[in-house]
C-alpha cells in the first residue's frame, strides 16, 4: 500500500488513518515495503498486523512524514525494518506495539535518503523528535538504530534477546555543512534482557555524537552471566541504572515478559510525560516501573483504561466486561502475553462476555 503527496512537497497529504489492516506474505525479496508513506502529515496507523515482509524492505517506511502515530500494531518476521522514519521525518510517536523477529533493525530511527526526497528540502536530519514508548521487542539483529537522528526519546520499552546489539548509533547521510550528527537522543526506563552471544551492547559508528546521548534508569540483565550485564561503551554515560538484577519476568522461557510484583523494575523508572500507559493499557505508577509493563499491582485489570467506567472479571473461558452506558460503543482488543494481536470487537451492550484462552487478555481502548 502506498500513500504520498504526489511529489508536491509544499502540499502534503494529510489526516489519513490506517486501522485494522493485515499486511502479509508479500512475496518479494528486494527493497519493497508493505506500507510506504511519503510526504504524509497528521496520520494514524493503529491495530494493524505486519508480517512476512520483503527481506530487503520495511513493514512501514516513512519519507518526510510528520505528526504521526503508530500504536497497538503487531510486527512479525520482517526483513530490513519494521518501521523506518527518514528523509526529514519529524514528530512521530511509536507506542504500545510489538516487534517480534523484526529483521535487521526493528526500528530504523532515521536512515539514508537521497537529497531530492527530503521533506522539507532543507531538513538538517533524517529524523527528529520521535517518541518510542511502551513497546515490546523480541529478537531481531538490533531492536533499534538511531541513524542521523536528533531529539529521539526511547522510553519504557521491554527488549528481549537482541541478536547482535541492543541499539546502534549511526550516521549514514554525512555532510557536516548541513546535517547534524546523530546525537541529543535519550534511552531511559528500558528493560533489556540479553545473552552473552551479542556482539556488544551498543554499536557506535563514525560521525556521530554518542557523548550527547542521555541514558538513565534502565535495567540491563545478561541471562547467561549477570555479573557481565553492564554496557562497556566508554562514550556513553549512564545514570541511575540497574545491572545484573533478575527482572523476575513471569515467563521468560514461555514468552510472558510481564514482571512479577516483586521485580526490581517496580518503581525504578523516572517519571516522564512520554510514558502514560503501559503496553497493556494500564496507567504507569509514579515513579513508573522500568519496561513496557507496569509492575504495580494497584493498576489492576479493571483500571486499564477507564477506572470508573469499566469493570473486567476473568473466568477460565474468557472475560466478563461491564461498561458504562455513556461509553458505548467501545472498541476492545484481545492480545496474548507476548503482545500479539489476536482479535478485536466493538461492544454494543453494557455487559458482554469475550471468550479468550488463559494466555490472552483484553484491552479496552479509549
């Protein structure tokens, strides 16, 4: 699917919503994308599934896009990237998505763009002012790469078993008279669980400004050797982080990456305006837990979205939901413990039963 501005850079396409679409089995190997966006402003991509994309392409590729949101999407078995933001892309929020086997760079926060395709034409960055919050990353060569990007904030994500690096800092569009070096970016409140088989924690390329990065309140845990959990990159300074403490996930081996209530992530984050709701839609505590899931039991399932308007009760076969009349109709999603979207339905009645398996739960969306 393609959506662009027709090459008229001064009149972008705008106010488009992509909702509930499944992109799959693309049948291509080169640089082909499932959703290509160029010169698009004020847009939303939500509740979509991207899977089995081209080995050389992206699930969603943005060139010169602005003021967009990716939320509650599932990305599985992608090629180069799940989401790429480049060519002057700015003011994008990526929240509460799952990235499973996301390819070379699950998130390419920046990239490499021909000068003729930048929007605006005088942009000094590949990407800027991106927010990545409350997402789940499982495997991929690296979950994310900051590439020619500035003012990018990565907050409260859960990263599981990256294959080579936890993240990369790169500059692929090099012209010091025009482009800012990749820098002034943030990596905070993230839970990183990895193995000794990674190449190193962070890959830092030439022409970048790693010393300008802010790293704080992260938990790093090497499953194979907890004593070797601390990142060794001397160019990066990190504060208030935790190294080598088992995050006590409910089922690391089975794909349940929610922390137990006694986890050291609880209350160990720093409060930020970016992190409001966790991956499951619950409100983060203050101070928040580290990672995509809030560990505080006070934010119970019945409080996920509307504390006074929704009551949820679990049974062995599913969930009974009671919704205030003034909320109807309301959209709910069914996801499993790995964050994979399993279905959705619009509730028309105040009391509704939603059948699920024991490993699935419901999220009521505002």
